[in-house]
C-alpha cells in the first residue's frame, strides 16, 4: 500500500483518504465519504436493483469507488476554461470568459495564447496543423489558427449558433445548436479554407459532433437522438432514440458513446457493428454528465453538477471510479496514453490526472 497525503472532498465532506491498495477499491474513500473494506459489501444503503446490468449508480453496493491516491495536476489557470484538446506536446483549451484560445505543454509550463478577442470560444478540435473552435453565441463564427498561433482566420463567419466542432482529413464539421435568419439548426461541413459549405443535416438542437471513418455523428438534445450520416449528409441513421438530452459524444474502438445531460444522467454506448442492438449502459444516476471520451479499455466523462471526473471499464457490470472530486463545473475532457485532461469551467483551471 502507498499512503496518500491528499484530502478528498465529497459534497462538502472533507475526509482523509485511507491508504491505497493495489488492484481495486480496497481501503479507498467511497462516494459518500465512507471507507470500503477488503472488497466485501460496502456500508451503504442498497438502492435496489440497477436499471441495467451494465450500469452503476451513486448509491447502493455499486456506488463509485474514489481513487483517493490519484491527485490531479494543475496545468493552467484561467477565467473560465471550457473545452480541451490534446496532441503529443500540448493541451489546447478555450476560455469563454477571457475570449482566448491557449495552449500549455502537457508536462507543464507557461501557457501561450493562440488567439484572443474571440466571442465566447467553446468547443475545440485540432489536427496536425490547425486548431479549430466554435464561438457559442448567436451570429458568431467558427475560427481556426495554426497550432503555434502564427496565423488566425475565421473559417466560417456569421453562423447561427455554433457549438460542437470536429475535423477529419477532408473537412471541418460543426453543429449550430439553434437556428435564426443566418441558417437552420443542424450540422455543417466546410473545406479547410471555409469553402464548399454544406448543410449535412438539419436537427432540433445538436450538441457535440464527431467525425470518424467517413461519417459525422451528432447528439440532438431536444430530439433525444444520437445520429450519424456520411460526410455529405447521405445515408442518415438514427443510432439511438428516446434519450434524455443526449449531449457529449465520442467514437472510439468501434463504439459510439454518449452522455444524457440531466440531473440523473446516464453514459451509454453502442457497437458500430450492431447499431440495431440495445445500448450498453455504463453508468446511471450521474450528475449532469457533459463530455465523454473513451479508449480501448474505459470510458471517461465529466459530471458538471457534482464536480467529478469519472471512468468505467468497458466490460459489462464494471464499477464506476471517481478519478477526481470537488471540481467546479468540469466541462471538456480529452485523453492521451497516460492522462485524462479536463477543463474546470467554474474553477478556472485546466488539469490532468492519471488514467
């Protein structure tokens, strides 16, 4: 065991974490501030059967384990960092209050401003050469700049209400989450120079978008659907319907993942090879799960309302693990091989924590 010196804060309760044990939640602090024993039943009230055999809730014997020995690391401070993207060298992030796009080395160091004077910059995406962002206001733009900030230009000015953004080898995609006289709500694509603007789909309230393997995916919060189409808008498919405010979206390792952004939200996924099957429910009872990412082993998400960063293995029935607690309104999340990166929007911090 390795003794921990960090203090964990859960809903205002400050506790001294117990020593960590290898291979699980033994001796770690639980989500209600109590301690687990040697792996047997935990001293918490049972909430009854889980809604899905693959889901874990915030109460009962499957309450989330807290990794109390994994302290997050501060990378940068700001006014209101919103979303993050990461490559091999830097974390890029938007700051909606400061109106900036910045980057900081993944190992720590001085932040660099890539663009300033932007109107509420929000979701961010990067490729090998450029960083792209949306300005989450009516009649605003989708922006782009070189990764070092040497050149900045609006990719698509006067968009109705841009929110999500994604990029593949051919196009930049974004969602307009509401419509006005500048255009309808929906998903749009353009070439990297802003030309060839195409309305890929019309939607009620699209949130996150993802581009993968020739498809564009989007979550529609008002319609309660998760969708995809070929990049030119043909072959539209509803992946999931009847969802409760689907919001965050990720495609990884042959699966599409999404969050349902409610006070008792869920994290779900489907295999791309079996879109007609019922979704796998990775977690229920989450507190406004906003953004989601995944790797070959786990799915990770931010819970805006309770300030947690959580993960669950992709295997059925996996326990939900709280990587970080006590943040203020965490929003965007990104991964590399070792760390989870996130923006604490209310706390003004860009952080990383070991997976």
